[in-house]
């Protein structure tokens, strides 16, 4: 059984980090930050005079053209864009509940897949890498995401002919796994390694098959725990990690968004959610049926920047 909208505040876990960031006075469980740097909707901070956000979550609007999205492994079915937008608002609210300031970017009809902002960049504490998405239709998405990230991190870019989708990049501490998929090439993975190794990251390539991205097949639940669908990757290569396998009836269930004290998860996978809860994880479920029809899931819909 998934929890949602609990009364506990992730800010409690962060209030000891001290002050000093411009964002501290902008904090609050339901804070939003506009891209001009002002704050809105500050509610729920009655327990604290000032709070330090867990970080920033960059999201992007559901395009009116979502139904024309890229599809690789799924048949096209009708997508209810208004429902997708309502579900996306719940997702953004769940991020705020987890202590993140949401920076919401707008979209246009020319970018059907814009809500899947994860594919457009990979964010580390030290830098952010703007990708060169494998689907040419998605390269139009990079400019606005780069503009938003430039406010928070030094930027680097993946250059042609390499391609990388952020959905293929899994960061587990100083280890970075890059999935070789229909979207991410060996050339792109090599560029990731050259950019990251000077910062002490180890980059390893993982062959992905029968699914869109590495993070369709595997995501992190904690520092040493991975959620996997072993049908789509060689899960034997993750030494030092314990594994939780998805329920056999829920092959799409390996995508979970790890936040500080909880895991944000699709309400479509109750059997696997129960497995996660039995492992002691706090699982917050959100409806994600419409993005799933576009081959998306919960990690895809945000870029998470930890407070430094
Ligand atoms: C695409 O094919 O690019 C989109 N329809 C779905 C992208 C989902 N992104 C992700 O899993 N990181």
C-alpha cells in the first residue's frame, strides 16, 4: 500500500544543514520558485522560521502534443493530455512534500516529449551535462533546460556524433552506469566518462535490451540497493549492491525516484510497491498512467538538484 501526502516534512531532515543559500528564505513544503528567482505558494512552514530546501526539482510542462510522442517499445494508444497534466501536478506536489523547490519550465506544441526532462541533462553536485538526445525530435528541448541549469551548475555538453539520453544514466554515489540503448551510443558514453572522471566518478557501460532506457530496467533505492528488472539488463554486474526485483506481473516497475527519505513511485505497480515497503522503504505513490503510455515513468519527469 503506497502512502501519499503524509503530514511529515522532509524539511525536518534538512533543517540542520544551516542557512546561507539564497533559497533558504524561499523554503517550505509547498514552495515554488519562478525562474525570475522570486518565490510563490509558500505554505506549511509554520513549524520553522526558515527552512533549507532538500534541493531543486526542475520539471517541464506536459505538451499539448504529448500524444505525438516518440515510442520505441509500446504501441501508440490515446493519451488524455488533461489527465496527464493533472497527474503531473500531483507529481510536482509530491516533490514539494519531499522538500524540493519546483522550477517548472513551460513547453510548446513542437516538443511532444518535453515533460520527460530527465533525458535532457544529467546533474551532479559539481556540474551538469546537457545531453544530445538520441531522438532527433527531442534536441529542441535542450536550450531551455540548459538555461535553467546554468543558474545552478557549471554546464558541459555532449557533442555530435555522440548521443546520450539522461534516462540511460544512473548515478549511485561515485559510480555512474551508462546504458547503451537505442538512444545512447558508445561515443556518448565515452564523452560522459571523459567529463566525469576528473571529478572522481567511475563510469561503466551497461548493455540494455528490450526496454527504452537503463532506468526502465534499474533505479537506485538507497546507496546500496537497486530495483531491477533482470530481464532487461545483466543484473550480475552490480557488485556491492543488493537487488530488489520487480514483481513478475509488473515488468515496467523498475523505475523509482529516490528522494532523501522516501521513494516516489507510480501507483500502477502495487505488488512491487509492497516489496519496497517490506524492505523498509517509505513509498509515496503518484498516478502516472498517462506518461506511461508515452513510455515515461517517475524519474523521467524531473531533474533533481541536491542542495549543496
Ligand atoms: C521518448 O521516447 O523519448 C519519450 N516518449 C519517453 C521518454 C521517457 N524518458 C525516460 O524514461 N527517461
